[in-house]
């Protein structure tokens, strides 16, 4: 099934491009570390070397003489990691809350949906800033904060899927076979509710990466970790005479976010049965 | 012989915004091991709700208000959650009208049968899988090993219904409830499925509760039949005598409507005039009175509800015209209905 999905994705040109970009980012974050093994905070050359000026610093250096390539490679890892983990947190919370609300309905649903709405009324980014500011800024707190602010859409989606699926015949049939609620939720309804959740998760990773960059830009990133947002934040004073300091990590963010969006759209096409009618 | 299943005074009501719909009202039924009881009636007569009530699958706003469903000496209506789950699919299994919608679309057929077995039996996945393939073979699915690997939508309608029967038989239940098992199938497949059910029943001696609106299916398959109308059983008895000599005017009307071969060409086809009453606004007296050719005010058809009572040893009917004993003021106090002996003695 997963192999078939991958095939379907590769047939879609946009999704294939997204996957390729993603693979490139992943390679940069892993193999790139071997290529540029230095400490991204360490001074490695003259400050503000333009890309191509010096073979030792192929992408130039920033205001403090730190190697841009090393910083970008480090940032790729940070972005992917925070994007993935925070999305896992958001998906976990969203699926649990949405599944319980949609399956049990009644007051359980009413309560959970009010909580969800409470989160939705507060602007996501502001809440993330507050959460990070309350705890000490670090990779862990940023991940946690981004996860906490981004579960409500998943919860609402899962809830609506559950509300529709719980009325389906196979759920009744499974109940008639003697399945309990937990089993019904996990083995019967959830697998059928998953496709749109996967799509929203892919798009969520893109948003999470942007949020992380914005937090770092504001100086709320982990002070020991060089992320793309940190580089942009540090380079913003030189944006006129050394635009590449902000530009290169900016381009990196654009590409990764684009990659996840393309992938999300591709997954939507591949997983949405209505768009795939001709297939079956 | 002690009944395998006996339902007494079952009431399942739906509490809707528009009022209380008495979908099942005072239903009494019993089923012996190895017997096929058909529950016949038109849409909305309460036959499916009766079946779902047995396994307590009624969802709000529906509620089982009263009654007793004795199965092997235990009252299913008083079992706790765990207890009833242990009966479902294990001792009493169910098959549904639309086999495609009864399968989980994202799980392979074999895996679903494996899951059903492992819900109630402590066996390894491998053993359960072997059993699943064996079951698929038993219900006449060709190359069962390959079919077990298919997703449900890849099977044909008849094949799916067979697979669903295999799923239901996974734990060798004592009772199989079949809710319109052939309605969604074409006629030749229908006959095959009914034959299959009969042969499986002959092999393992399970009781079969067959819910249908098709009197042809009843005649072909059932030993006894209970006819439901507006939430009540109006007549019950062995298929052969009930079909040849119906007592209740509703049953007679239904049979007349089916026997159109006897109608001379050009003649108007027989029908039962009028409509079934809304469950939300049941008339006083007999629910069928307004459409009944034999209804009379003198007998109390419009004021009193006829009690379901014995006509002969095996036949029961709820009609004043057919059975004077149906009058609640004469011989049969309503409370006496709770006792089987009284019914047989009458």
C-alpha cells in the first residue's frame, strides 16, 4: 500500500519535485554535516566575505566571520527536526482530542471543542512566543510550543471525520462482532480517517518550520543552536550591503516550505478518493 | 425443549424531538436451536430494531425500555458492557444487508476475519489466518487463500456476502441474525446465499433469525415466521400453515398481494389500502384497524389493542376478528403474557 502511494506520488510532477527538494534538504542536514563539520558559531574567516570570494567559505561569512555554509547545514537539521517533532506532537494531540470528541459526541465533544476553540481564538504565533518566553528558549521548548499551538485544525478535522465514519456500516458491524470502543476507534475508524490527517500534517510541517524561523529571528530560538531564523535575525542589519546573509537562509526556508506544500498537495491528490475516481 | 433465545415484552422506543416512536412495542419471540425463524414485515415495522435490540446495538435516541431477552439462561439486557461484548460476534453473530458497507474498506478481508476470531479466541495470528482461509472455503469462495488478501471492494456482491457470512461464523455462534441478507443481491445470487445459510445451519445446528420483507424468501427458508406490523408481532406460526391459512387480516392481505399469479389478466391487483400508521402517532386500538377489512367497532378494534395470544398450540395472533381470546377484557390479562404456560394452555 505504501509502495503504491509512493508510485502515485512520483507520477504527480509537483509532488515529485517536493520529494526531491525534501531529499536534498535531508541530505544537506545529514551528509552536509560531514562536509562542513565545523561549529557554526566559530569564526572561520574574514567577516562578510561574499559567496565565492574564498574557497574555504564557499557561501561566504556573516558579520562575525562565521561560515554561512556551516550555518545553513546546521539550520537544515534544526528546521526539519523541529518541524517533524512538533507536527508529531500536534498530530498526536489533535487526533486524540478529535477522535474522542467525534466518537463520543455529547458533552465530551462539547467540552473538547470549547477547549479547541479557546486555542483557536489566541493568535498562534503570539501564543508560541509567550510559551517560549515563559520557559527557557531551547530546541525542546520551541518544538513543544509550536506543537501546542498547531493541533486545533487537526483536532477539528479528525472530529468531523469521526462524526461521519462512526455512522458507517462497518463500524456497526465491528461493534456487532464484539469490539470495544478503544478497538473501534483505533482499528476501525482511525485508519479510515487518516488520509486527510496525513495531508494536513505535511502542510503543518511547513508552517512549523516558518514559526520556528520566526521565533529564532526574534531571538527566541535556542541560543546554542544555529537555525535559519537565527542567521536571518543576525544579518538583518546588513541586509542592504550584504543581502546574502538574510537571503540564503531565506531561500532555504522558501524551498523547504515549498517542498512540504507540494508534498501535501500531492498526498491530497493521491489519498483523496474523489480525485482518484478513474483509478478504481 | 428450552428455547435458545426467548424475547418477552421487548420495547425499544426512539425518543425523537417529534415525540416517542414506539419502534418495537411488546414483542415476544422465541427461537429453538437449529430452527429458522423469519421476522417479516414492511419497512419500519420494527423487525430490524428487534434484531439490533438482541445484541443491544440500539444507539441513542433509541432505548430498550422494557422486556427480557433470555439467551442460554442469561438475560442479555442486564449484562454489563463486557458481558454483552462477549456475546456479540461470539455466541450471537449478525450479517447485514449491504456487505460492502459492513467491511472496513481499508483492511483486507482475511485480516478482518482474523481480527474477529482473535477478539474472542486466544489463538495465534497464524492459526487464526488458517482458520479464516478455511472459513472462506467453507462458504464457497473459490481460491480462498488469494481472496483473503483482497480488499473488500475487489470482491463481487455475492462473494462479499459469502465473506461476511464467513466473518459472522468465525466463532461458531449459536445464533445467526441475518438482516435482509439477500436484499442487495441479484436473484440467482440470492438463492445461492439462502442455500448456503441453510446448509451451514444443517451442519452446525445454529438458530437462524432471518429478517426479511420478502415472503418468497420466508417460504423457501424459514420454519416459522413472525409477521410484524407497526412495532408489534401480529401473527406467528409455522410457515406452511400460516401461509396456507393466515389468521390476521394483514398477513392475508400481504399474501394476497404476492399471489398475483391467481389474478385474471386485466383485473386490478390486490392491495392493502391506506398506509401504515406513523410510529409517532399510533391510533388507539389495533394499529391495523384503519386498513382492515374485518375491523368493527363492536369487537373493539378501534378502542382496544388486541393481545397477542394463542390460536392453536403453535399459532399466535393479535386480532379480535381472528381470535376472540385476543380481547384483554375476557380471558387474557396482559400480565399473563409473561407466562409461556398460560399461552400454550389456552
